C-alpha cells in the first residue's frame, strides 16, 4: 500500500517532537554543571554533596532504562512516552522550586526516572515508525545529531540561563517543553505495543535489575570519594553483582521475562551494546574534563566555557547527518569503526594540552575530531543495536543501548576521575591539574581503541551489508527481523 504524503509528513513532524524530548533528556545530564557553584551557594550545599545534583539524575536514569523500555513495549509506546514527559516536567518544576539541598536532589532523582521512561519509549517509536534501511538511517541520523549534541548544548545553555535568569531556569526550561510535547504527541504519534504478548510484568526481574544497575552506578560515581578499595565500594559492587546474577537466574526461569536473553543471539546487537559502553566510557566524560580545563587552568568564565562548546555541538550535528547517509551506502560497521578511530585520535590529541594553552591551539582541533567521531559512532551504534530486531522488542533494544551508554558514561567518568585524582591529589596548581587531565584523556583514548577492536571483531560484516541491501530495496522492518 502506498503511503500518503500527509502520513509521511506527519511521521517526520513526529520525529522532530521525539528528538526534542530526547534532546531535553540528554541536556539535563549536563545543563546543571555550569550552575553548580550558584546552586551550592543558594541552597547551602556542602562541597561533598554538590555532585549529587548531577549524580541523582544519572543514577535513576541509568538504573530504570531497561524497565522503561519494556514498559513501552507492553503498555503502549505513546502512552509511556507521554507519561514520562509529564513526570519529567513536574519534577523539573519541583526542582526549580526547591528550598533546600534535599528537595533538589530528590527532584533530580524523579527527573532521572522520567528520563528513563521517555528515552527508550521515544527511540522505540522512531524504530517502529520508520522502515529499516535508508529511511530509518535518515531518522536515526537526526536522532543521533540531536542526542549527541545535547551534552555540549547543556553546558552552553546552562551558562546562559544561570547568568541571565538564575539557576532555577536550568530546570524550569524543561517544563513548557515537556508539557507541550506531551500535549502534541497524541495527534502525531500512533499508539503501538507488542502484539500478542501478555501484559505481564516480570516484577522480580524488574526489581532485581533496577536495584542492581542503580547500585552499580552509585558505587561507580561515589568510588572516588569513598575510595576504590573501601568497604563501601567493594560491598556495593558485590551487592550489584549479586542482584544482577539474581536477575539472570529469574529471567531464565520466567515465562514472560523483562529481558529475553534470546535477543543476545543477534550478535551485532550484542556487539553494538559493548561498543555503546565503550563510547560512553571514552567520550561522554570528555565534556567534564574539558570544562574543568577551561575554567580551572585557562581561567574561562562559565559563559565563555559554554560558548566554547559551540563548534563541537555543530560538528556533532553535521557529522551525524553525514553518518546516516554513509551507513545507507557502505553499512554501519565501517562508519562505527571510523567513529571509534576518530574518537581515539581526538582524545590522544587532547592529552597534549598545556598549562599555557589556548582555545585555538588546545581545544578547537581535538574537539572537532572527537565530535565527528561521536557523530559517526553514536548513529552507527544506535542503528546496529536496533537493526534486525522485531518491532515487538523495539523498546527492549532501545532500553538496552541507552543503558549501555549510560553505564559506560558512569564507569568512564569514575575511572577517568580516579586516574586524574591519582595525579593531582588535592592540588589546585594549574600545571598539576593539567597533568591529571592529560592522563584522563589518554585513558579515555584507550577505551576508544577497545571500542574500535570490539567493532572489528563483534559487529558482523554480513549484517552491515544486509542493512545496505535493505536500504536500497526499502523492505519493511517486520519482513526481515530475526529473533
């Protein structure tokens, strides 16, 4: 049946709506970074508690993604997407109204829960709305551009809003966007859910994996304060391992599991998630260390540091669009490999920063290289992670790749921060700080090299070629999905 032009137009308008929602979700992980000193002063945070304004969001976001993805499949993707947006908007409103540190951290945790519901639901709507091949590549190219640039845009917008309107607006900016998107969604997005599946929630599986992932993220983000060899860190990692082992045992015996392990028979999906962890570990923490270098070593103001991310954000947007076209022509494996190689090269270049550096000599070049790498790798891993997956498990696959990237980001930041601190100690001397940042960038480059190797050995060339052939033939996803 030939699709009408009106239906086609509505799908692309729906994509814009979904991308805006994802942009806000990604933005909120970084938008508060520049505002932290102001927030700390306004709400009387202690220095040790201040990072929890960021961590509370990351913790619930990473911990609940798998559950959010499965809820979308079983309860209806549009319904879950809209519910998540409303929760996210209300939590943002509450955060801006917070009168003390505890209220703000609690609001940020609820925001993270809303994000964990919105993100996999939105991505699964994209993958079930657009046919596998060139059309989906274009859609996921737009998705990758928006999501990939969200971190850089967050730092920029955070600086502008904090200086211009006050720290509350880094949270309140989400409220109108979330509520308008929730209101428009029913008119633009068709409802869809897994056909023929019992609407059964694997409660034991959901509790064990959410608790296990949340404990893991908490252990990683608090390890630098508590100590990597401390009783707290070792105990939390052991509890996380036990909970995840229990989750595996529960899933194997469940008639309707939260995570059917048969999905890992798709080798490319498994490989894409491994690469997703390493992309997160290598690059997402890059924003953190560039910000510190610009402000603590080069002496940039918050707004100048934010504006310095503009070339990086624009490069991610452009490279993601190019990546989607290249994937249609040559396949996702080659584009993913090129992306990981560029990320590694960019981080090695960043490891050459100097204490007497400048934006032109030390930041611009490696930023552009790493940005192109991120655009290529982000789009390619997302496409590979949902390629060949049946529509009924689109939410699950979307939740998986989101989880991989978030866990990778938490793991990478914890390890890279530990590497940096091992060099700097408590010193605030710019030369010592620069040495610590160099070591962190070099370690990140090592993760990127591992991601390149994982791409070469785990992503099947045959799946990549098949994807190119489907792009030319325009075969609907449901006709070639394999389980």
